C-alpha cells in the first residue's frame, strides 16, 4: 500500500498527534540548531562557543529565547502597526507548514495505528512547498516595508529579490527530480530513490538545489539581506522582543525545512545508507527516523560550514550568479535530461544514447571555449585609452621608483582635460 | 579555464582550512575557573612598596598625581615626626587614593615616582559593584608586611639617614625599631 493511501486512512486524533510531534520536532531542531551552529562555528574559529547554560551549553538557545521574550517590545512610531505585527507571524507560520508533506519515516505503528510519519501527502506536495516558501517571502517584504525606515526597506527588497531569483533556480532543479521520479508527491519521490539516490543520478540538479537553498534561506554567504556592515540588521532592524524571536525562529526552521526537502528529494529521504537497508526494519520502522535526522543534520552542518568558510557575496555578483549561471545551467541540464528520459522510454538503442551524451558534452565544451575566447577578445578590445602617465605622485609598484614630482590637482585635471578634448 | 579551475580548487582549500581547524586545540581560556598568568610586566593594580624594615617608600611628593593623564590619583602628604614616623626622611603620604574608574593603567605614575614607592602588580580582577568601592585607599594599596618588617610608625634604622634607605643599604629591621627606644 502506498503512503498516500496509508495516511489517508488516519483518524483525526492521529493527525493531531502527528501535527504536534512535527511542531515539537521543528522547535527542538531550532533550539539544537542555534546551539550547534554556534558551537561548530566556534570550533572553526578555535573558540569553544556557548558551554555554560546546561550540559555543554545545550540550553543556551532556550535561555536566549527567554531573554528575548522578556525584552521590551518596541513598535516604531513610523511603522504601519498592523502589518508590522502580521509580518513576523507570516514568516513564522509558513516555515512550519512546509513540514506537513515531509516524510519522516517509512511505515510505522503509532499508538497501535499503522501509518507513516507524514502529516499529509498531496499529489503536488513539492509544488505546495515552493508555494509556501513564496508566501514566506511576504513576511520579509512586509516587515521591511512596514518598519517605516530605510535600512529595513532596503533589506526587505534585497531579501525578496534574492529569494524570488533563487526560487527560480530551485524550481528548475526540482524539475529534473519530477522528470525522473514521474511524480511530485514527496512520498513517491522517496520511494523512487530506493535504489539510487537522486543526488547521484541527478548530480547537477543536486548541486544547483544546494546552492539555491542557501540563497533561499538568506544564509551566509548569501545573507545580503542582513549584511550588518551595510544594512544594520536588514528587514528585522526595527524588530525587538518576541517579534524578533519569531523571525529568528523562522530562519532556523526554514533551514531545517530546506534541508529536509533536500533529504527527501535527493538523499533518499528516510531510507538508510546503501548497504544498511536492514536497519530500516529496526524498532518497527521507527529507526528510519534516525536516517532522516542524520541526513538533515549533515545538511545543517553544510550550512554552518559554508558560513564558517565563505565571505559574503556582493549583491550584483550574487544576482549575476543566480540569473546568468544557475538558471541557464539548470535549463540546459533539464533539456538534456528530458531528452535522455524520452529516449529511455522509447527504448532507443544504447549507441544512440551514448552518442547523444557525447554530443552534449562536446557542445558544452565548444560553447565554453567560444565564450572564453570572446571574453578574452572583449577584454583586449575594451582596454582603457592610452593616457599619459600621471604626473602626480603615486605609490610605487614593485621595482619602480616613486615619481617625486608634485603637481597640484588642478594642473593634473587640466592636463587630463587637454588630453581628452 | 585553467585559471578558473585553479581558483575553484583554492576555494575548496578554504573549506579544508575551516574543517581542519575544528580539530585543533581551542584558544579559549575558561576564565573564572582557569586563570592563566599574565605577561610578566602586565599593568595591573598599583602597590605602595615598603623598605625592608617596614617603613613606607612613599614620600607624599604627588609626582604620580601630577603625571597621571586621567587624574586618577589623589595624594596628601604630611610631615613625619620623631614620635610618628611612616617613612624615612621628612614627609610621607598621609592620604593616598587611586580611582580605578579613571585609571587607564598607562604606568606614567610609576615612571614619575622618585623612590620606586609606586609599582604595578599583575592583579587584574578589579571589577566591583560600586563607585566608592573602586576608589582604593592607602591601606588597600600598601604592600603587605613581609618577614622582618615592622609595621610603621616606628623610628628609622639606628644611625641611618634617608639616603641609606634610598641607596638600599637597609636590608632588614633592627630590634630597637620595634620598641621605639633609641640606643
């Protein structure tokens, strides 16, 4: 019996219990994630990180939460009050909703009832997740706009532009998964990976998804929306107390959400690592939850690792990367993949398939070579005009002596104008 | 293309750096439990030193107070008398206060001190919860009496002048100093 049919028979109280469990899972994940991130980044910087509150500092996030909740809740005079309050609520609620369609385990028994740990299964669940993620952007945009202040507005704009751009790349990377699994339902996608994970067969899609999920969650190195040096705190500059805590919660739940989605779509979901499939029957199927969590945690580690390693991108570099690299690459890859898929369905002979693959590789190589040549040519052609050497003192390059001939700036400007005119 | 491949591999090297650092020894010192010794000449709390017989070195000249850029030191000098002698020579510091809310630990007072009465210790735990508590008085700053020292006021070493003290020729107390009887 497939999962959709199985969980379709759940009575109401089981659905309630599942919902509660998923909510608790998200909140606990957030608390652990905040602590884990701080500890791991600290180790990467040869520090210890929080280790005072509770054993190993495990209760640090809880203590921070209590502190945040007890702080004064400010609403700026210039803010649009209603939207200002609604925005964090939108952010915090939408991020939880994505978990409704994530399959946490295979078939298990919950309070004597046979089911699977997945709240619901839609035929279009992945689209549902994308839709929910887009609604989550409203939280950011509205927060930025309603604050009635410059930095939040800029941060909100950046953030929304970023999330929307990377959602395109993300959506395109998911298309490959849809093509290969023949379904948009998460449970069926997981089932389609029982032999090979999609991160192996659809490696380019996997890479694009991983990059765009970092962009989607506004995390380092793509955390332009809250570039402290430029925008103070970004969209949440004016927020304090519990409303700020909601954004904070949303950010981390979002990370767990995209990691779960990556696990589900590319890493075989709750399935065990290859060669360890016998563990899937342990504890009456509940052991699969371990595999799911292990995979999510490793994705989370990737997030932290990126943050510990890479500097923040410049905004234009980031957008260029999204639109000019990720999206075209995705499109070409989907085209190739779709062709291969059709070939395999029509049972085209093997030499033709291999020939087509080689042809694609050659075409890509040709295209990159032509591109390289043309950019090199453009560089050579666009060289700056041959100006006379500046007569004002400039720092010496290695092996050069300093020009010790002082010309007033006005003379220098006059000379440049003469030359240009 | 070759350049791009190179820069990509260099970026991967960056990932290795952060990963490998996780397994290195951390630099953090668990401060209140673990206290590492400071540098030998760390500028900590001040100390008013004594001669080896227990007399104070401070002569109440106020040069430290004058040298202080933060105006953290307050000194009132007074005359030594034959009955009540705190330091060899004419004068001694009767009131000596350092305000640690103002002190910047620059050490100019130490340079200014003509008798090496004022030096700095390595003690750095000076936090407190009141302004008044951070104005250290003379008795907070005076060096403790070591073995062989006698608490002033007491007379100078028999048959000596302040110059003998200054030159470091007095290396301990004389029994007569304790009783206050002149030989």
